[in-house]
């Protein structure tokens, strides 16, 4: 069975802590992914804080991209660069970028990111930038002119567009201008937990319309309005999204290594198996469980990648 995790921040954590991907102190390494006993595609996000600017930001981004390539090669990951790579067995790695502050509004740089192996990108993290408003920004703006150009360029190049972290208006602008399926790689259902990082039902339906999906984020604050979340809350979000859309538009985007460890509802990738077991106990068919586990994202990538 394939499992796909659409988001983690392990590259930044590896860079800061000088750890490798074979076995480390983080939530994700090759050993922990193999403990699922599944074929496992992990998205690895390059995340650079918007507060770091200029040459330092670019240097960090390039350093995380280098870590991705080196560690995938050292640990037998298939790098997902084209749709042909999606028939991988064992471990797969897909390079994504979370927030494009370091481009300073230059959408032409998409070509060089593609060259470096990036196959998924989100325009913003929390603050606004030259491409779009971010969910914690002050503007509430949607896509700018440069942002619209960037979406078109990404779709043309064969890069998956990720709407997690952008404003609601930005989400709707992407829905309007995208020429290919798009996702929210690590966002939950606002009807279950009211955090603005989550998606309301009309957005979930728009993702269905676009043949996209959302990946369940394991952060307490996005799973539950108050208190500590657990696997039951993860299942609640899956159930809600599946009922508003179908089992074709939900999956996983754990945010492992990007959330404080004590605020993560799951500890490690192997805990995803427990989520799938709970779905089986709720009488989800094997076919639907496999879609949620990973086949939904693989279907979308087959449509988007070259
Ligand atoms: Zn994020």
C-alpha cells in the first residue's frame, strides 16, 4: 500500500540540527518511514522564515535543496520528478517549497526552482508577500498580478500548486485561475476546528471541483478548538471532509517536524497506520482507505507532473 504525506518541515530541522535522514532525533527519517511497512512518498518542504532576507534566505533555500538531493540519494529514496517516478517502490521523496518570500516577487524564478527539482509550491507562509496575501497577513488580499502569472507558470511547468497558508481570497483566486488540480497540502476542516488555517466547506467543495485534495495536519490547534488532540480528532476531520466531498479528496499532510512535538496529535509516520485502522473499524472500504492513505495524491500528481 502507498502512503503519501504531503508536508513535513524535516529539511529545515535537518539543516538547523545537522542531522541526516537515515536515522535522526526528528519525527521523520528513513527508518521511521519504513516502520509503516508501506511504500511511502514523503513531501519535503523547503521552509525559510520570511524574517530572513536577501542572500542569507537564498543560501538557506539552496542548502535545504542540497540536503534533499543528498539525503534522498544516500537513503535510497526515489526522487519524484516526473509522473513516471510515481510507480516507485519503497521510499519516495518530493521536493516542495513553502512560501516564496525569497523570490522577492520574481515569478520567472519558477524555472530555476523546477530545474532544482521542486514539484510543489505554496505562494505564502503566514505573512503577505508579492504574490498573495497570507493567512496571518494584514491585507486579506488574494493573488496579485505576479501571483496569477506564477500560478500559470507553475501549472505549465508541471508543478503542483499548494494553497495551505494563503488567504481565503487567495484560495478562491487560485481556484479561478488554475489550469490543473491543486491541493491544500496540510490544512484541516474549519467546520470541526475553527482556525483560519483550515478550510470551510465551500473550499473543500472547490478542491473537489478541481480534482484536488487536502492533507490532514496533525497540529493540535488545527485539529481541535481547545485542548490536546489525538487520533480520534484526525479521524473526525477525515470523516467530515469525506462527507462534504468524497473519499477522493482527503489524505495526509502531517506537518511533522514543523510543529512543537508536544502539540502533534501523532508522533511518527507509523501512527498513520492506526488512523487507517480506525477508518477500517468505521467500515471504510479497503479501496477508500487506500485512496486516503496515498492514492488520492498520486492521482493528482499523475495529472500535474510531466
Ligand atoms: Zn505550513
